[in-house]
C-alpha cells in the first residue's frame, strides 16, 4: 500500500464527497481544483445518487448555472473565490455570472441525468428535475453540434487541450506545437505547489494553452469565431464518443419525458455522428483523434480508442478487435487501462494523461465492453480498479505498472466511481 493511503470503505468514499461538497457543487479536490469542474460533476452526481438523490440532481443543476446564452456549459464554474488555482476567473476574462472559464468539457451530464432518472427511488421528483434539465442539456448538445460543427460534418471541434479533459495527451503535441507561445505563465502556476512536477504538464504546455486562452479572449469569447479561427482545432476522440453516447442517452431521456420534438432533433445528431466516426479510423483499424487543421490523425492509440464501444458506435467485429487490443495492453501494464498505449514511445506512466490510469475512463471503457458482451474484460477492469483503490486510496490517477497513487488525493470522482461501481466493502 502507498505509505499514506488509508483503506477505503464505502463510508469513506461518502465522507470524501461530503467533505468536498461546497453546497450544491463538489470540488474535485480541495487543494488542486477548488471550483466546480464539468465532467467531474457528472460523475460525482452518480456517486451522490447512491446515498442522496436530491443532492445528486443539484450537482447537475448547479453546473448548469454556469451555462452560457449560446448553450455552452463551461469546464469550470467559479462559484466562489478560492486561492490555490491558476488560471482563475481573471485569467479567463469571460462575462458570466457566476464567473466561468471559456471552454467546455466532455459532455457526460446527459448520461448521468438518464441514469439518475432511471434509478430514481423518488420517481416523481426525478421526473420534475429531469424535465427542467432537459432543455438545458439539449441546448448544450446543440451548441456542440452547431457552433462546434459549423459545417455539420458530424465531427465536433475541440479548441483547447483542457476541453478534452485529457489535457496533455500525446495527441495534442503536434497541434500545440503549431501554437506560438506569447505568454510565460510558469511563475503563475499553482498546481506544482500541490503535486510533483513529474506528474503534471510542463511549463511549455502551460505557456501554449494560456496563449490559446489569450487568443480566445481577443475574439471576445465569440463561440462561432473561435470554432473557425482557433489555432488549436481538433476532433477529440474522447469528446466525440462521449457526446455520441450522451446523445443516445438524451434521446432516451427525451422519449421518457414524452418530448418527441427533442428526441427527433437528437436523432439527427446521432445519425450524423454515427456516419462520421469512420473518419477517425487509422489504417491499422484503431480510432484516433484528428487534427482538423492538418487533417492528420493522432500518432498514438489512447484509452479513448476503446470509447467507440461506450458510444455503441461499432459493429461486433470491431468490438472484437478492440478486445484484442485490450489484451495486448494487459500484457504490458499490470493495471488497466493506461491512458496512452504502453507501446507508444512517449508512454509516460506517471505523467498526467500520458500513461496513468483514471477510474472514470475505466468505468466508461468497462461499460463499453459489457455492452458488446465482453463481460469478462469488463469484470477485470472493475476488479483492477478496486485493486488500485485498495492499494493507493482515492487518488486522482494511478501508475499502470505498479498501482502507485498519483496527482491529487481524496478525489471526488474517484470516490464517486467507488460508490456507483461498488468497488469496496
Ligand atoms: C488543470 O488546471 O489542470 C485542469 O485540468 C484544467 O481543467
């Protein structure tokens, strides 16, 4: 066991969610991330659902208090000032109350809402809350499919590595190399006061991603212009698959709430995205992110390569090929699922998204395998996740070679996955 890890129990996981609760929203971690993060909150809602249904709904509702007029739901909502994080509201310079960042994050919320709705112990309350949330979810998905897909290609544009939620994947190295850094923010960073530098992105990465923030500010945070003009424009395989699954879930939610018009609109998005996925397929058959500026597919296979299963977007033969890929990775890394291919030259088992295991990715990947009948693989991923938590506690991410805990501690979404996936006694 990592020396400072105390054994995790369900009670302990609940206590972490309660301790990170700031009243209607949950911080991912009290030190490293002291505000509300978008996809974190969607998973956190699933954790709350296991013991406090009203609180689970309020996590999603509070997230949508940050929604912009054009439908965008930002990746951070700065409900209250807090020290210890850079870039805070002043660095983003957006115009919203409460203050927010200017980019979005993988849209997990509709999938979370459907799950809360279906599992509700109080069905009437759930229906009322889902009904209020539905138009907001629709507006957000419409923003992805219209503002972020201006040519209606079926592939949505991601304009910032932080938007992918998988911040410093090798996928973003080439697109970021084309961005000329115009700022030096190394002295402003706060993350390195909480987490070791070897586990975090480099200064060069920060200078480039903050240059992108400056450029978007200069465009007045105009969504349509940013989608067309950003120096960083990629189709992130993660967002693409998570959105497709969330569209399917939104479609089901709309039908359950008898909103046929909404279901029909979502149905068109699903058809377009389903048809477009083939453009993310490399010659070796694997799915990858795409640099929309150069037309080049990413050099590495990452854990998102398995997410077309989660999106229910492939046939059985492709699912079998992904099962084989999983088995290859399993011979290289003791703990599944590394964030980057262990055979990739840039595989870095301790650095943010360049190798470590994330429980939320495991949860979605296992769901994908289970959905295609690979229940044995799904069980192995779940058991391995339980092993990571037993060994190292509720860490932000884990070393796939030996299960060492990395990044922040007492992490909300790790606690949520423990609860909703029932990982500990
Ligand atoms: C960070 O600050 O590292 C976050 O991942 C950005 O969302």
